[in-house]
């Protein structure tokens, strides 16, 4: 369970490892009307109708490129979405970071198996795992041993969170205890941040400028950037969180703003289709060799039939492959999936927190089932601080670990077990029993005793797994 939760969050990642049935018919892409209907049905299922939510689907094949959309950019801008509508793309940014690594390796500026410590600035301490040094390849394939995020990170714009700095992240890296370096797969935003620090130091240029110069510009991507240009702002789709409220831009959240390599890019369907055009040899670019290196350099993951490439996940289906990368932030979801044999690819972007990886895979492999998502628009009520104190404590779930509920000012916060890979969330009360997180579809239901005390709670994970029962250990604050 813990590993599945961390995978979903890898908000921003959303590496959705959907099963692929052996012997299925690869078939052609659905027609435009079918795709538009599917997108509209997903928006409706997520409660996005009349709430400013939209989905853009881009396809590419030997017949060319197409853009199909449904929904709206925002409540204030009901214009239809198109191929130039701008979204946060979350962990799809890792494809760009990995492509930068591959480009520098192609030019012999770095070696994939070089220790990351070789390129980091003086005084940057990197731990070892059982005597093994961490290589650039370990970082790019999520086999470095680092966790998803620092366990002290918080999702908020409050002053305490805003103080979290690069120096704090360096200290966390230096003090980390690593296991399975080069062997054990564990998705890590920290690993990609450390990779970006090494590549930037090697090139003598800050990471964002380096990606712009050596990846975005050679690919001729005009609407892909770490900051919105005037033109991009005019085409920007406003993000929506798990309860259909406006979301904060990922770049304004302190812990994420200092690690853009893990998920800081904005982009469009048209630009991501250009990326796929190079990947599938429909277009040529100075990055042709580096692109091939990204998906041909692989390590086994913990699940049969799956490999981790540089920035991509490889899904094996008998003699066929799917190459995928999903991304998400606290207001957006995106998925890229492509078949290197059939040379067919799909890009799906949504301005709402919800998985769209199943949509992308279904379009390429119709026998891959679609999820049946539901999202409820929730309303927060006010509870006084004395009432909030009733819930404060540590709750233990068998096989999962400790959930820590604390009161900070006039709100409750939740810190999940470290292996869940979640930052600390603020909890919003719907009533005296039910609380929800706004950033993703996760909620708690506290269980009251006859005397009015709270001894247990149910935790509802973000991807629809069964609720987890947690028993209160104490009333520590």
C-alpha cells in the first residue's frame, strides 16, 4: 500500500502502471468524436462541468497530428482549449531533465555511470549506500535510494514552509540513509533535483537556463518554460485541486520551487507532440541520439514487465512496448504514452488533479480499461481551536505506520508515514467527523467514542484503495 501511495503522488508523477493484457489487439487510435466523447465523460465524472475544467488530447501517427479537446480553461475564461493551451506538466519535466543528461553524455561531458559527487560543488555531501556511490544513472532511473520527498516538507505558503531552503535540502540529502543503491527502484523527486544540481555545476550554468539552451531550444518548443511568458499567460488554463477549488501554482510552493527539475515546467499539447515527433523519428533534431539514449537505457523495476528508462517508464507487452511518463501537480494532470513500433503517440492534459494516464493508455491500447473516477466538490466548515484539539495525536495503522495529526494555529495538519512519500497536508473539516485534503483526493473520518473522545480514524487514500483503520496511540501535539 505505501509504495502505491507514493507512486500516485509522484505528483506528481502519477506513474500509473496499468495492466496490459497479453495478446490484445493494438488497433488504431479512436476517431476524433470518440476521443472527444471520452474526454467529456471524464470531465463530467470528475465533477468538472461548469467548474472551469478541461482536457486536451493530442495524437500523432503516420497520418499526422491532431488536437481534440473538451471543457473550459477556467470559470472566468470559457473559451475552448486547444493545442496551445498551457498547463503545468509536473513530472513530465523529468523527461526534459533526463534528455539533458543524455545530451551531455552523448557529448562526453559526463558519463552515465560517473558518481554524482564528481560534479557537485565543493562542500556538497552525498551519502553512500552500503559502500556504494550514487551514479548519475542511479538518479535518473530512481535507483539512488533517496525517498520521494524530504520528510519535513510541507505543502503550503505559510511562513514556516517558506523558510525551507536549498541548504535544508542539502542537509537532508547528506543525512539520508540509503539502501539498494543501483538496485532498488524508489521514485524520487530528490534524486532528480540532485541530478540537476550536478549537471548545472558541470555546465557552469543554472539548471533552468541549461534546459532552455540545450533541450527546449533545439526542439523548437515555443511554449515550454519554467515561467510563463506573456503569450503563455494569455493561453493558460487555471488549475483545480481535488475539490475543484483554484490551485496554487507549483512554482509558488516553497519546497517545489527549489527543485524545478522534478516537475517545474509548463507546456502545451502541441509542444509535447513535437517532443514525440522527435522520439518517433517523424522529425529530426540535434537531440535525436540523446532521445534514443533516454529510452534505450533501462533498469528493471520491482514489477515484472516494467523497466525504468531515463525519464520514461517502459511497459512490455509480449513483442510490443509502451513508453510512458505521467505527471501531476496540485492542479493539473498530464500523460504521454507512445508506441515505438507502430509510431503512434498520445498526449493528455487536464487542469484538474486526477489521473489521466488510463486515458492515454486506453487510446493506444483500447483493451486497457478506463478507471471510473468520482470527485465530490467538498465544502469546508469552521471548527474552533478547542474542538480541533480533540483530534490531535498519533494514529497507528497496522502495516503502514504512524499518521500524525497536529494543530497549527487554527488548522489541523496530517503527516503520513514516511514511506507514503507525502508532504504534510492541511486538513479541512466538512463536519466534526470528516476532513479532507484540498491538494489531492485524500480524506479522514474520525470515530468518536461515547464520551466524545477520538480513539480511531479511517484514512481514505488518494487512488480509491479501501480505507485504512488507524488507532490513536497518544494525544501528543
